[in-house]
């Protein structure tokens, strides 16, 4: 929460692009790379289509939404300590998905619920202007209570990182190193697959 609030205020009346102050990196930091193939993402999309009560044109099943929904539902299930099934507190996912209870992401329907929540959020980004989106985000962060588990996502599977070449060849590996201080996930395309857009 400290980093989010840092950007809400101007420092000494001046705007700043400096990153928020950070503490030491924890010694129990874990960094993993989860690689989903096109085939796995396709299966997750099919699962969502089969299990959802919504009509197919009402579901927003982009690669981003499906991947993040899968990650989100797995993350809630893997929390240490585990989130009890009767958990009633606040677990939120800051994409404008504030106030959802962790129990929505537990059990067999967790993945599907995450798809619907994230899909609706992504679809809603197309209509309001950037100022309105910023206001919604700021209002949402103000509602987050102390102790709430907050996760965020950066990156995109559409940036073409592995296709770039600055004269010394294409990248072999791509990682965002600035995420080590918070519970942050990054998403990017796989080096060995060309994704359909």
C-alpha cells in the first residue's frame, strides 16, 4: 500500500517520476517462471467456455485474462497460510477489482469466477477516459484496509520483447527486476512461441 499511496500525492508541490522508496529485499524472496504454452492457454479458454453460464459473446477470453485468472485462482489456493474456505476478509486484485472476497476464487469455480471478474474489468477499460480510470483506481486503493493482501501485474504478452534486436541479437531471457519488493507478477510472451494476437 505504501507504494500506491506514494503516487497519489505530489512531493513538495512538484510532480515526480522517481520510484517510491523501497526497503531491503527479503531473504525469503521467491521468484519463479511459469510458462504456459499456447496449447495450455487454449485448454483454459475451452474450459471457461464449457463451464461458464454466460454466453460466449459475453465472456472476454483474451490470453491476458485467462492467464491472470489462472494465476489468481492458483495464488489464492496456495497462500501460506491458506485462506480458509469460510474466509470473509478482504483479498483484492488491483486491476480495478477491489472488494472481491477470496472465497470467490476457491474451489472448482475459482478459475471461472476470476475469468469473469477480470474479463469484465478489462472490457470496462475501453469506455471511460484515462482520467476517469485513474480516479477509479485511486478511489479503489483508498478503500483497501490495512492487512489486505494486495497483488499486482505488470507487463504484457503483446510487447514483442523477444522479437526486439538492438544490434547484439535477440534476448535469450526477459525478466522485470523491479518487482522484487512487492507481491508483483509480470507477464510476457514466451521466447519459443509466436502468439496470435
